[in-house]
């Protein structure tokens, strides 16, 4: 890969990440979170591969803010999966929907 192809690939990945970040700004859903996290993983893997070829291997890294946002989306993703599991598992029991635990999880999402 020449440098123009590398730059084009990185720009393409950041555009994709930006698209999912925009969607997550307004509504957190599992699909958008998962897609965002996959794009960041893909970018990180690409940068790692470039880093092996670089004269200074530690130079190519994802910025702290993106890493931080990635971590927060992971926490939100885990809460969504857990909430979905609990609500599906106890769907027939009306008490669980009024549970303080479920309320706390739902408030955490807002």
C-alpha cells in the first residue's frame, strides 16, 4: 500500500466511525453501538498493522477521547444486553417491571 491508499483507508474508517457517533448522539441502541465498536476495532487493527511497518512503532495510536468513548459505549452495550435479558427472562412477571433495579438500569440509560 502506498501512502495515498493508507490515507484514503484511514479517512474512510473515520467517516464510518463519525457516522455511527452521530447516530449514538441521539439514541443508544445495540446495533449502532455494536457497529461503532466494530469500526473502532477495525481502525485499531489497521493502525496496529501499519505500526509494525513504521519506523517508530508506538506512533500510530487511537486518540484518548475516542478510546474513552469506545469504553463508555461498551458499558452502555453491556447494560442494554443485561436489561434485555432480564426483561425477556421475567416478561410474564409484572413485579419485575416495577422493580427498583430495573428502574435504576433504565435511568442509567437516560
